[in-house]
């Protein structure tokens, strides 16, 4: 009989989340490093009952996505498998539990199974060997120094992945996958929890593990009084950074006193982060951003981690500022105001969680159960936790919070690390900074200088507008108001989340309407204005003004639209709408300090991207597919000198000035009796200018200047790399006809999912050469007119071994060609229908889904003043396409929407590591036997004459609404 732990919980969700957790610290020997992760891969490949990736086919058949990090994760201390399963079909729940049971004792580890999966694991390993992965791995080793954890990165060693035998993997699996060390967690909208327990017992009850399981050893991480230092040089780093860590044993959480300590820690980190943010917004800031957090690294160890990003050659200044601020807290403490702000933030968070206790996400409750099993943390429930916080928070003093700074001393197992693209600082420099701060603290560091914070966001409340017209749309469950200043407001009341209200406002006309001479400056308007403060106050000041309120928001000026958006609790709706009012009534003026900060940050971003191989790749892809238009052209450092801050701010001000051009959609837990008066006062109260400002007819908007190549283009981008990486983008032009546009948009969605599924089946499961593949659709280059065809592209992306990239491109083309000629199978169609249906059903319970659907209805080309009719047409189009979806209709769509045959028009760009000219030529000539390099620029690259610039691409892809 099996002995394992079972957790079953109910939630008001249509899908159940099933997890199987193995309480398994890193137990690999040197020759096994990476085997635990390999076992995780093999579990989905084959068990005694399921073979040939049948488990993945089952997951996709029930609408559960399969992909990177979606179904399992292996960390230093455990492996966790999880399955999302619909609960409306009991037989599916039973089968899913049987899959977890197979994972526990019946994973098949044959030589063939291992060889098929080895390539996917190697590609995951290779994908982790970029700049970010190298920095993370190096930091892990530094933090775990002196412990076995330092030698046991979950991904393992490349040598082991390439050569480990199936016998070694099987022995590890049989030795450590013990039922005594497992837990099954089931969370979902179960009508009968006892029935779920019975299913678990049915499938796990007869499983057996060998008697006398080996003792699981513990691996302590030694402490140290003297700080450890590291200067890490990463030539591909995305910028310069400083990381200061303080290691300590994980706190136990068993008593109310322990819980109070946890709250005090959270308040300390909140208060410290407020200071870091304010320092980053001062003149000549020591860093661009800085934050502090507490993180449980491994089972026995936690750390307080302060990390900052700074300008090149700025790591020493950043480190000094970070250490001084902690020392300042030790000497002078936090003020009562700072602590009250932190207290209000925590109170707001727990109140929101309490209000939404019946709508909690499955993953949140799963995580609580998981921590209880792995770390013995108590599961106390949100009701009790809310009462506990409400009782304890008012009694945590500023002195108690400030005392937490004592834990952040360089004598407390401190690790100080800098990351730079080249050597600008040394370990001796870091030691000197630590000594300098120690001497300063012994003398004196001045107290924190607090600024005065206004009490009210809107000093003088505006006169309310009135409702000119009102429309009810029953099929949407929404109401539309036309206000006296011309603004159109549509609101939908929902009960999905009790503490959420979402809103977005949009107006046609954006950067695409500007002449080339003004584009550069105006495209920087949002960034410069954001640094100054688009809501009438500096960001650092606004942060304090919004303390205790759950309000988030922002603005965007895109190619065709200007938008503002927000997320707030119902009780803070007035504050959120006040910010919108401030946005329309504030004139942002460029200040020298703010502009200097923005330009410094932009320059650092550009320099970082100049070091990044993937930027060169992405820029070349866009240059090939969209042409060398000014709208797609990357910004260079020399361009920053041409930016006119005054023009940038003037343009931004004009973008949010005329309310009559805006439509606002509000979705969430709105009480109309309270909400409508607020809408009338703060949205209706926005003054309408005497003359229209940026008033555009959507049918007359300019399209983005791009033309997809008419011929086949194949190109290799060679870039210097620390370790070999290879990324492939295969792109096809797409054209949708106006008469059937609404249906065609739906077909494009189904086609992208079909292609993604088939690429995984062929390139990963059949040939075992990739880790994951993605398919993306770009239809955002067309103007929003209600006539004319729509052009765009559909691209397939994957990474792989550079040596086989050409072969995999050919395999991908062959599979698409086969689908166009023979059509997909019935199983393929069933799978993508189920995936779409489950995503749709999940969306129907989410505010974001409804916000997007209503926005799509307004922005659709079928909209002509009645959003309900537009919504109905789109909904009927989706149903029509779903009902008609068969192998033949999908085959015809592949022929109609994409080039047919697919190999007559496409572009493929491959990122490769730079090699010597001789090796490069030899490689190209070898591949040229089956792979034609016909593009003139590729031939120029062969001769070594082409130099590609690394840069920042300014245009964000956006999908056109149907």
C-alpha cells in the first residue's frame, strides 16, 4: 500500500489543478548531475501505460497547454508535476490522476526513450547558456559556496546530458522516487471532494516503493562573518548591476510571534524600497532602479537581496548608495510616515485577498499546500490571516521595523557582486567601499530628508458633466454613456473578482500620422513625460500619495492609437478616475534633470543591446520583413542627440487633451449608483478644448510603410557570442480579404495554434531536436480603416543546435507543405478546437477577457456606432468558423491565407555564432549543397563585407482587431 500525502481543496473554477510533488533535495552524484531533470522530461515521454508522448497528446486533447515550464519544474530541492484538467468531465479527472500515478513509480527509462529526449534537454541547456543564464548560474555558485548545492544546478552538466546511460537514469529514479516523499495536491471546483480522494486512492493505492528507502541527507550552507566579493564580467550583459545578499537560515513559521516577524520583515522591505525608488528619481541618481526582497533560496537558506541596475562605470557609486541607505536606517530609523505607508500597503493587499477569497486562483491555494508539504508552513486560510494582519499591523512600531536593518550588515554572511560588460571595478574597490561605509556609520550619516506630500490628487474638483445619450447592450451585459464633453464610456458590471475594476481609454491617431522629421522626438514623448509625471506629480511623490490604495495605470502612444489604462479596487475607483482627469488637464514640461535621466537610461539600453546577439538578429529580421523604413529603423546613440524634449512633451500633451476623441471601457465590480457619479465628475468633467485636437477619422489613418519581400530570402546573421546560440525565425506573408475579414481573423488564430502544435510534434517529439517552438502573427502594420485587405505575417520561432538549423528549417517547410497538400488529421483539428474552447471558457470568467472583447468590438472594422452589433458579428464569426473547422477547411485556409505552396515565398533568418572566415565559408559551402543562399546580402556576408548594427527597435508589434 502506498504512503503519501494528499491535499484536496475546492475553488469556484472550471479547471482543476493537480500537482505531484517530490520532496527530493539535490541528491545527484557527480556522474548524475542533471539526471533529476532528465527524469522529469522522460515522464512525459513514456511510462509503462502511456508511450510515444501519449500523455502530451492527452493534455492537448483536453485543452491543456503543453510547453516550456508549464507542466513540471525541477528546482534544487524538488520536482513538481502539475496538470490543469477540466472538471466538467469526471473521466478526464480520473485519467489525469492516473498519469500522476504513473509518474510516481512507472516512468519508462529505456535507451530509446532517453535518446529521443536527449536533444530536447540539450537544447534547454543551450538556451540557458545565454548572458542571463550564465549570470544566474555564477551567482548561485557564489551564494552556495561551501555547500553541495553549489555543485548541483538543476539543469546539470552538458557532458552528463550527452553521455549519461539509461541505466544510470533508471537507478536514480528507482532510488529517489519514493511514495513516502511525495504529495498529491488537487485544487478545483470539485462537486465531491471525497470522490477525488477516492480517485487518488484508486490510482495510487496499489503503487509500491521498495522497502527501507535511503535516508535523505541535509546539506547545510555555511555562514561567514567576512563578506564575499565577486566582480563578474559578462560581455553580453544587458547592463551594469550590483547585487548585495545577506544569507541566513530560513525562519520557521509556527506561532503568532513568527507571523508578526514576517509582517515586520515585509514592512521593512516596503519602506526600504520606497527610499530606493525616490533616490533613483533624484538628480544624478546613483542607479536607474534598485529593490530589496527576501527570497528562500533552498530548503535551509534564505537571503535578503538588494539589486540595482546602473549606468556603465557606475557600480561603485550604486553600491555605496545602497549600503549607505541601510546604514542610515540603522542610525536614524524609518519615520512614522514611512512605516505608515508600508503598513497601508500590506493592509491593502490582505484586504484585496480577503475580498476575493472565494475567487482565489487554483495556483495560489496549490502553492500554500505545496509549502506546507515541503517546508511545514501552516495553512491558516485567508479569513484568519486577514484577521491576524488587521490585529498585528497597527501594533508594529517604526522602531521594530527599523531594527530589521541589523540583519543587513556585511558581517551577516554578506555576498557583494558586481556585473559589468568589461572590467571597471575590482574586488579591492568593493572592499574599500565597504570600509568607507563602516567608517561613515561610526561617525555620522545624515537623517533621511522627507518631502512634503499633498493630501489630495485633485486640488479643485471639476464640475460634473452630464449624460447626453445612453444605450443598453444586453448581449454584452454592458451600458454605454455618451458624455457632454463627447467622451464615450462603456461599462460592464461583473462579479468575477470582488476587488478588481479594469479600464482602458483609446483614441485613433498615433505616431504613424507624424512626418519623418518629427517622429524621433515625438516617439520619446511618453518616456520623457513618464519620468516627469503625467498625472501632475513626480512619480516618487505620487507613490506616497497612493499608499494604501490599489491603483495602477499608465499611458501609451502607439502607431495608430493613444491609450490610457488602469487597474484598481472598487473602493479606489475615484482615485483612479482622478488620475485620468489629471492626465488630461496636466501640461508636462521638460525639466533638465528628468530629461537627463531619460537620456542616460536610453543610452544604457542601446549600449546593452549593442552587446546582445539577439538584438542584431531581431533588427535584421525586421529590416528584411518590413524594409528600412524610419518607423522600423532602430534608434542609435547618435539619434538621442537629435531628440527635442520640448517637442516630445508638447506632442504627448496634445495626445491626451481632447476627451471627445476617446472611448473608455470599464469592466469589473462596479456599483453604478456609486460609479456613474464618479464617471460624470472626473471623466465628464474633463474640459473639451474649443478646437478639436488630434481628431482623426479611422478610415483616413496612414498605414505603416512596409512591404514583405516578394521572393525567398534566406540569411544567416553571424554575431560574436560567449557560448554558441542559434535562433531561427521562419516567416510567411499573410493576406486577409476584406469581404470575409471577421471569419479570416479566427482562421488565423486556429492556423497559428495548428502550426505551433505540429512544429512541436515534428521538431521535438519526432526528431527530438528542439525544446520549444512558438508561432506569432503580426497584422499590426495596416491602418484601421473599414475597407481594404489586411497584410501581415505569420512566423515560426525556435532555437536549436547551430549545426542542424538548416535541416530543421527544411523539416518545418516540409511539414507545412504536407499540411497544405494533405490537410491536418481529425485529431489535429480536435486538439486545436479543444485548446481554443478551454481558453475561451477560462476567459469568460476574467475581467481582462471582457475588457479586450469590448475593445475589439469598438475597434473592429464592422463597428459603425453600435458596439452590441459589432460584438454579435464577431461572436457569430467565431462560432461559424468553429462549426466549419474540419481537415479540409483548415487545409484550404492554409492555402488561402499563406503562400501556396509555402516554399514559394518566405524569409528565414538564422542567428549563428561568429566563427573564423575559413570555418564560415566551409560551413556555408557544406550547407549550400541542399540549402540555397540566394540573397545578395548573404553573399556579401560570405565575403565578410556586411556589418550589422545592434540597435533598439522602437515599434511594438500589435495585432489588428477584426
